[in-house]
C-alpha cells in the first residue's frame, strides 16, 4: 500500500476486531485496539462454545459460497495460529445438519446431488448412522460436515492477539463516543471529549455500537437477541448417550464440554428489554432439543426450565444477513453527485479515506471473521483479494447505497433499498440464517 504511516485504530475486540488486528499486524502494521470492556471477547463473542459449518444450497448461492470460503479460510487461519504456538482449541468433531421436514430434507439432498462436493467436505448421513456412530438419535438423516465443529470464540480472539504480539496496543475499558476526520487521518474521542488515539486508518468492528458513531442511512444494523442454555452434567447424564458431534436443525446442540455439561440453543428474537435470561426461552431451547432428539423428549420434558442457566447475547444483523466488510462510502458526496452516479458500480462510489468496517456478522462470526480480517487488510494494502470480486462486492458496505442511487432513492432513508434487497441472500436450504435455533456465532 501507499501508506506513509502504517498505524490503524481498531474499535471492538471481538471476533471481527481481533481478526482484523492480527491480519494488519502480520503485514507490519501497528494497531491500537480499543474496546469498552475490560478485555477481548466480552460481548457477543463472549460465549464459551460456538459451532461452525458451511451453508449449502442447491443453487450455490452467494451465502453458500461466502460460507464455504469463510469456513475453509478460518480452518487454515486457526491451523496457522496453532503452528505458531497459539492454538485456538478447535474441536473438529463434525456437524450433522438435519432438515426440519421432508421439504427441507429434499432440498439438502438436491444440493448434495447437484453440487457434487467431495465427501471430505460434505456427505449424507442416515439417521441410523448418526445414532450408531455419534449417539445422535435424530428423526431423519442429514448433511454431515466432517470438517465442522465448535470452538470457544474468546480463545480465538486471545490467540489472534497473542500472534499480533507487540504490534498491538490494547486499550480496554475505553468507550468511544465520537470520531473526527483530521488532516492526518482519524481521531477517536471518549465520552468526556478527550482524544484517545489518532491514525490514518480506522476500522469499526464494534457490531451494533458502530451505528452511534457512523450515522449512515444506508448501513442499517438490526439487533437480534439470542439465548443459549447450559445443561449441567447431571442433566446431560439423565438424557442418555449424548451426541459426540454438533447437531443442528430446528435448534442445535454441542457435544459435552470437559466438565460434562453441554450447550443447546438458540433463540432468535427482537432485542427488547434488559439482556437477562428468560425462563420461557430456556423452555423454548428444551423444545428445540426434543425436536432434534425426539426419542429423548420425555426425559427432556422432565427438566425444569426455571432451574436452568445459560448465556444471553445480541447478534448484529444487516438487511440480508451478509456482513458489512470494506471501506465506508462518503454518503454526502454520493448525494451531491447522485445524478452522475445513477449507473455507477461499487468501484465508482466515493469513499471516506481510511475508514473501514467489519460489522453485522449475524450468526456467523466464526465463519466470516477471519476471512473479513484478511479481506480488509488486503483492501487497505491494495493487495489481491482473498475471494472473487463478486463475493467481496456482496459484503461491500456501500451495496445498499449503490442500489438507492440506481433507483433514484438517494434522498430517502435507506428503507426502500432495504426492502428491495431484503431477500438478496436468504438461505434456501438447511438451517436458515434467520430461523430459531441459529447459532449465536457460527
């Protein structure tokens, strides 16, 4: 790249921010990593276990292609961390994804047949096989992802920061209240108006909190609440042989942790009221477990939801559930030049110099964060991108703005564009990104 000063500020020390930090550090950048909490992975990335597996659809949609690229990239990136002495604790136990009915199952089988992926990536597993080999007594067969598994997101974040080493200066317990574009780059200020850092490059990786710093009409982020339930070792033992792989479908379950407990989930509901556990949501998670393992439903119904505990978090979701990753557009300049940008492409839109985002990973933080870090670092350095240009464009933070300009809606509030694109990348096979039971970060 043509940067005279290779220093970046990254706001947010979850999966997205730590991935960006590590990738910039690998290129010789100095990074000031700022987070409001007292350490990394304290908010949405805080839960102790999250599953990761690719998405499959018969038409190999943009979502499926990005999911495949993200999964394979994450596994390579974590392997590189482990080889450098910073293991993330990845548990590659495999993931079984069962359909939620005959129609879902038929779609899964059609996707398998039409795409012809190697068996090491995905194959069909019958219900009998699942029960015999993995203790997963599911009602029907499903897609088996041998390379899928689970990991604790905080362990990924810690490994990335350890890899970045002395290149990163962490500023925990600092809440950013405002940004200012200066002659030399970007300044960030705390709530008292004190400057905290200044650098030519600024990356916002702080999920829905970014909306307060970047009031952009065409970068909507919706907050979706999710609650996981932890089954204590005694509860798990009462349910019989527990599956030794991840099982997803109407909900999901993870294999037992080292202490014998296990996690099930997860709700997908509007982020309303205080972020506290709800008994009724634990009950919903138990119903999802019964649907996944119907032969255990009597034992599951004997569990008392009021006695259960778990984890509550907030997912940040874009209009079409694909994240925002790239350089931020200059909306004001785009409005001034709206007439000439009616037929524009993404590369034609004016951008805010040095300002980038990695936001709205919805339920796929593990899938996309490592790839997003590499994509952003490549953009900043002017390197070839790690994915095809149409996939990079599908994540571009200016994609809704471009659509609004093309439709002559640049003076609106972005809502028309949001409605237009609401189904651009909806899942069409297997576990939908917006269905109940979606992982908090997978």
